[in-house]
């Protein structure tokens, strides 16, 4: 597990970057594969997600991942949608006690935190197109 020195200093936010190591997946998926859309055995993916949730100190049901599409779609995660399939390449939320996450292979994960408004975000920065977006909280 890896941490950002700047985010680590913030007491209100927990974060972590996981590597492929120490997962339950086997064969060509041998890793900490959390990709529900992969052809890996679903039981291995569930075990991997459970491990990630445990390390993040949250319930597995409160671990929110996107179905990433290499798009410019941003979704705000709220009480009415956090249990639904989120199709996007960025998520933001003000909700407490949930973890939002991004899966990457050859793309870049970006984590952001707005100290003033207490908003966390994660972004999947991929090669298939540029990402840009604006959030107006007013």
C-alpha cells in the first residue's frame, strides 16, 4: 500500500493506493484484481474487494468503484445513487464513511480533496481522450 504525503497529513480523509500484490486472483489475473467487469472468477474479485475494504476500514458495501469508460463523465455520489452501478471516469462525494475508488492498469489514478467543502474525488485518467470538468457547488 502506498500513500500521498500531502493527503496523509489530512486527518479528515483516509486514502490508499494499492498495488497488484497480495490478492486472491489466480492465473492470468494473479493480483488484487477488483475489476468486476473482468473475466476473473467473481469469488476472487469479492475476496479482493473485501480485503481492500478491510484495509480502508470500511464496510465492503461502502466501497464504491466506477464502471470506467474512458470518458469525461463525472458522477456525484449521493445517498440515492451510491449503491447503483456508476458509469463514469470520475466521482466526487461529500458522503462520510464511504470509499470511492478508481481501478487502473496503464492509466493514472488521481485522488483529490477539497478542504474547504470537504469533497473527495477520484479520477481515472486514461489515454483514450482528454479529461476535463467543472463542478459548481453553489
